[in-house]
C-alpha cells in the first residue's frame, strides 16, 4: 500500500480482511484494486463512499459526501482489519 501511494499516487479505497492475503512465510499482499483511484485525478468516479462497511473509516461513514477518500482513511481501515482479526 505504501509503494502504491508513494510511487504511483494510488489509493486502494477498499482495505478489508478479504482483500489481504497472508502467505505461509508471513508476507502479505493487498488485492482487489477495483475501487482504487489515482490521486492526481480530481474528478470523482462515485458520489458515495467506497469500501467494505465493517472496515471503512469513521470519517467517511459519518460524512460520506463531505470529502474525498484520503490516505488516512485507508490507514484507518488497516487498523479496523487488525482489530477484527485479533478479536476473531
């Protein structure tokens, strides 16, 4: 995710437990980039918030039309995935 954002300026926008694959060697892979968006594109593709609702950031849930998806939203989604996996 860091490389996608830093090098290609792309946000995933759908970080969820189902979109993270963990290999036997403990390496991970983020999949399902269908909802991703290039940060250098200013035109919105959708008028609703994106993501799996269990893991979506609270800022986007509370105000889905007030602002665009940001890196902090993806990072918060990683946090919710971690909490979900630990509790499960």
